[in-house]
């Protein structure tokens, strides 16, 4: 009987131990599987976040590619690219550098949080920097510690982070610059997908850079053509020699201080150069007559704005300039010619050129009188402000002259 009891007790203990070990192993297995599931969940969430970020990045890259096409200067391009890159990748610090073809040095065109001492020496040697390595090797360079790059000497890590990525900007022919961005060391910005997006960003920047260079070359060619037209007037009327060049300089000054966009300033500059082109249709004897003009001669002279406008209309890139040329002899009070326009009816460019033309005429010798002093001419502009000339533009022009 005792043996039976002992056997029964041992059997119960064995069964208990069996179930205990079974449940213990099952618990550990469930725990491990739960941990794996949690890890899988985190991975899935991370992948979803990555996909979402990439989707947003691609959307922003698409918007970037659409907006970049309208940029006309390298400065605006650099600012736009850096702003986009910093926003896309949450960069703490960055810069866009272009290579100066004459000095073969990097020039910082745009920056975010670059130290003042670096900006004060904005041009620096291409050799010996991480940017130079990216440019030389034509590939994206990632540096874990930005203190190794002399460009970032003195940068506070708490401001800019620890790590740097340097992205070369390569056109079809050459490397033209580099985009530098800094991040925290543990940033996930350096995954392969983002590096591919960086390449896309750099490619769009390079294409826009080439377009800007092409645009600048085209503009230079246009200006040379306009200058040639202006010289024909100077040859025809010896008393207005260099009038066109001086007028262009005044036009640049006024447009700058009025804060006009490049598109408008360019047309005003062209108009200032060739506003008297219509005089090529008028006899030189009339243009250089030392005495008072007859009424017939006056009518001939008054035809030159309309003739000049027709000449401009016949040249595609000068067509927008035609209204400025046609109306540069209108008066602010409506007493001018050819259409007696007044105030805001007169194109802005024509109101600017009217002041420039009058001021340069007053300060130049003419067949019938000697030149006024600049002070006398400024006095005349003030006297005729609101009568012949736009008061606002007169004020801006006079302040511009004083500041020179």
C-alpha cells in the first residue's frame, strides 16, 4: 500500500513537472514570437514611414522640377535648391557652392547656418575639402564628422549636427558646384533611396544651371545687338554720342532702386539703349541744326518714337520694348506725344526712360546750347515733377544720384 502511494505521488510530481516544463517552454516560445511580432511591427511601421517619406519626397522633387525651370540667375537657383533640400531632408545646416571658372575656387552662393567667419572668407580653395573630393570623384560623399572639413571649422554640432553629405552638381561637360548638407549622426537620410533622390536633385540643379548659362549667353548676344543699334544713332547724331550708354546706366540704377524684377528691368535697359533709334530716319541736318526748328522739322523729330517702336516691333526679342520707345516722350500731365497719354496710362518703362532721356539731354551739349550742370538738371527735374515727369520716379532717381 505504501509503495502504491509513493508511486502515485511520484506520478503526480512527474505530471506536474511535465506540464510545468511544457508551459514554461510554451511561454518562452510565445514570448519570443511576441517579441518577433513586435519587432516585425516596428519594421513595418518604419518601412511604411520610409515609403511615406519617399512618396512625399518624390512629390516635392516633382514640384521642385516644375518650379526650377523659371529661375533666371545662379543666385536664385542656389537659394531655391538649398531651401528645398533642407526642407526635404530636415538638414540643420547647408550650403550651395559654385566653382568660379576664372579663379578655380569654390564660392558660397547660398547658405543656412554657416558661421560668419566662413562667410567672411566666402571664396576658398577647391583642393583639400570634402566638397573637392565629391567634385573630383563625381560621387556623393558622406562624412560622419563634419569637423574634418575646413569649410565647417567652428560650426557648433548642436546647431548643425554631426554628419555631412556632399553632392556634386555635374552638367554634361563638367562639375559646376556642390551641395553640402549636415544632419544628426543617427539620421536615416542616408538610406539608398534618399541617396538616389539626392542624385535627382543634383541632376535637376545641373540642368537648370546649364539653362541659366545659355540664357545669360543669349542675353549677352541680345545686348550686343541692341548696343549695335544704339551706335547707329550715335553715329547719326554726333551730339548724342554715348547718350545710349549713359541712359542704360541710369536705367539700371532706377530699376534697382524701384525694386523691379529682372524681366522688366531688362526691357527698360534695352529701351534706354535704343529709345532714339527712330532718329535714323531723320536727316542729320535736322538733328544737328544749331538754330530753332521749324514746325515741319519739329513734326519730323516728333515722329522718331513711333518710327523706333516700329523698328523694335520687327525684332522678336525687342517687341516688348516697343511701347516704351513709342511713349518715352509722353508727359505725365498728358501734354506729350504721340498719343497724349498721362500718368499711369504711360507705360512704366516709358516714364523711366523719359526722365533718363531728359536728364542726359540737359547735362549734354546741344547744337543750340551748352550743357547744364547736374545740379541745374536736378532742379529742372524737380520743377517738372508731376508736370512732365512721374513724381515717384523723379524722387527715386534723384536719391539714386545722391547715393552715388
